[in-house]
């Protein structure tokens, strides 16, 4: 992108017509793939004031509800992405030699990775809730009563 801006201003006859579109398309793909990575590392925006206050069964129910809602939203995104591919399969890119469907493919691919990460995260969270860690005791330390 930097090279394109420099060439457009300094030597317009050598400017690239495709680099702007390529940057946009890479940004779109990166965004959808990063969403799955954010799920894996639990980096999505969340408000945890209620879930932090819950304990035991209420916390497990809360986790199930949150994951169910998130799963439904990502599944809808996957389906709409597939429809977008079908609609744009005949539309050509303005600057690159492929159809816009390649760009729209980022939606279901990112959603599929997100669904996978949601399932893995759900299993991990349920395991942690059903098997809380035992407090570690230091060797040689006598507990006072």
C-alpha cells in the first residue's frame, strides 16, 4: 500500500491498480480468521459482572446460555456467508483476476473456524467448572489454626 501511494504521487505511470483491492481483501480475510483466534484466546469483548458473581450450577447454566447464543450467531453468519458466495460467484473483482466470491469465502471459512473454537472452548470451560483446581500446599509450611 505504501509503495502504491509513493508510485501514484511520484511516478503515476508505474502505479499499481491492484494493490488497494488486495489490501482490502487481505484485511477482510484477516478479520474473519482473527475472530476464531480471539475465541480461542477468549479475547472477545464481554461484560462479566454477572458471570463473575455466579457460582456452581448457576455459573454452568450461564456458560451454556452464552455459548449457545454465540454458537447460533456464528452458525447464522456461516449460512449467510455461503449465500454470499453463491450470489457473488459471477461478479468479477475490479482489480484482480478472480471473482468476489473469493472474498466472500472469508465469511464461512472464518465462521467454521469460529465454530470449531467455540466447541473446544465450551468443552474446556465445562471441564474447568466440573473439576475445580485443588489449592496447592507448600512443603514444610505448617498451617495455623
